[in-house]
């Protein structure tokens, strides 16, 4: 719910934006006047925070659905469950990866104190972090958990080794108690 913070020279109205019981941010109004009833503004602020939260949740759900479709398609590729090469290439193109271009197949190993991680919740968090990092750098990827490994299809680009080193640094910063190793095929 919204709160009012009374300061010496202004009043600040603050409302948290909640998504799935987590605060993802705050929306705030600042007023110079301190002698006003802000009930209507508080209600508006709360409605605005709720609207923003719903938009965020909708976008998050859409992105998760797309990532799930990519993972399912990639699993089909790995298991060679496709009807024709042209159909496979067309579907990959719709998912923003051109299989006519060179690419790598990679594997990400996650360990904690040299013991492989099998916890699917942890693996999904790592996959999400890996994917978001690459999306921020506008690099398309197919990634999934396949046969108890994180497997990914990565386009052949100019700075592949540097990007993978940066991903490892990112994962090590994000998941401090875990170790990560990436294995990469020759370009296919």
C-alpha cells in the first residue's frame, strides 16, 4: 500500500510495485505543499503502481512463453524430431535464429564444491540469467536443460570467446557459491 513521507520542505507519496509477492520497484510523487490532503493522489498512485505491475507481469509471462517455445524447439532439434530441414529452418527463423548461418553447440556445467547441480530451480535461474545477459547484448540463443546438462545453440559471431568469458564472469557474480564451465563445439 502507499505511504506518505513528510519531509521539511516537501511531502513524498510512495507506492511499491508488487509482482508475485516481490517488490520490483516504486512509483513516487513529490509535492512541495505540505498542507494538503493527498487521499486522491494516494489512490491514484496505488492504481498506477498496480497497472505498472500488471503490465510488467504480462510482459514477463510473454517472454517466459517465448523462451519455453525456444527451449522446446531446441530439444526437438537435439532429438532430431523434425519433419523436414526447410520446416526446421523456417521455425528457427521465426524464433529469431537463422540456422543457415554458422553456429556452435555448447554445454554449461554448473557445480557447487565440485558436485554437479541437478536442482531444476537453480538450473532454470542460471538459464534465465544466461538468456537475459545475451538478450541485453542482442545475441539470439536457444538454450535448454537436456539430459541433465544445460545445452545451448549459439550463433558464430566475431567475439564469441570474449562473450562467453563475460557470461562466465556474470554467472559467477550472480551465483557466488557455484562454479561454471562452458564447453563449445566447432562451428557447425
